[in-house]
């Protein structure tokens, strides 16, 4: 689970960097990267939720 949390944190860092580049500079490629990372984060967050629920049982 620790590895999963680290992956999520790294994903948020990448997303923040790319999203800021798109918003501030109009960088279209950064926007595409941010969207890709957001989909990966969604999957990771669902895994985290599943593991968290299992650990609470």
C-alpha cells in the first residue's frame, strides 16, 4: 500500500506540473499529458480505496 501511495503522490506532482504548463503557457502537449495522468490517477485512487477498505475489515 505504501508503494501505491507513492505512485499517487508522483502522479499528482506530474499532473500539477503539466496542468500548470497548459494553463499558464497554453502548452497543448502538457494538457494531453495531464489528461493521461488524470486517467492513471483515477485507477490508482480506485485501487487505494479497495485496499483501504480491505485493511479496515
